[in-house]
C-alpha cells in the first residue's frame, strides 16, 4: 500500500471510504498485537495502514476509541441488537439450543485466532495501567455482550441453565475457562472442550 490516502478527502458530506476504514482497523490490530498499547498511536497505525493521521482522526477522535473499534473488528463483534429480547420471545427450547451452539462455535473460532488473543491481551494489559481506559473498555464489553445475556438469560428462565448461579457469573465461568486455556496456557481450544465447560452450567 502506498503512502497516499485512498479517495477519502473530498468535500464535506461525502461518505468516507469503507475500504480505508477496514485498512485502518486491520493496521490497528497489527500494531496492538505487535507493540501493545504503549506502541499504539495514530502515527503507528497511519504508517501501517498507508494513510494519514487526519484520515484516522476523522473516524476516531481518541486513541481509546480506535482501540475499542479495533477490538470489535478483530473479534468480529457488532453493536448489540436492542431488539434481541423481542426476537427471542417466540423461540422454542430447540431454537435456544441451536442459538447457543452457534454462539459456541463462533466463540471457539474467535479464540482459535492467535491475533485475536494477542490483541485482547494487549487491551487487558492496557486496562491495568489506565483506569480511564479500563472504565471505557468494561462499559464497551458489557454493551457488546447484551445479545449473549439475552440468549442465556432466556435459557435460564426456561430451566435450561443452572438457576442457582447468577447469570453474570455463568458467563464469566464459561469465558474464563476457555480464555485461560487459550491465553494463559496457549493450548488449542476445541469445540469439545468448550462444550464440556458449557455442560457444567447446563441443567
């Protein structure tokens, strides 16, 4: 990629380039994975993306905003669906089991991606050092997991998940067991392993 910015500089009101958005987020993930948060700057990302600082500023005003966008990008997460509870209202128990299986498969695929692990570890390390970033990242995380809470909450209400453990703890137990194996032990996480962890939480 050249140092010239793709067609993203025209007059006010014209939409920005989705191609450049993706290039910037890819570069941001690469910088985070290779250099951590301390090496994560608009200059470093602009250089890696072959673009300019102003192009990044037009999209994300703060480094923290770009970091969270990069985290969403690498984990393939999108904004929480505010209507998910309404969508699930008519779901059968079989439908819920199917949704949980799909979420399980998606989560295992994400965890298996070593770049995802590198980026998430870099973000976690930064959260220890920066209280403001920690608050932003925690709020961002809880917003992004609302669809998961809705699915698992309904499953628990239906008696499919253990009701003696708070929903928040159920999520932490599952995610923690999977990420411990992946990030701490650096061992592969199979679908069978993740399914076995989930079985401990099912009724």
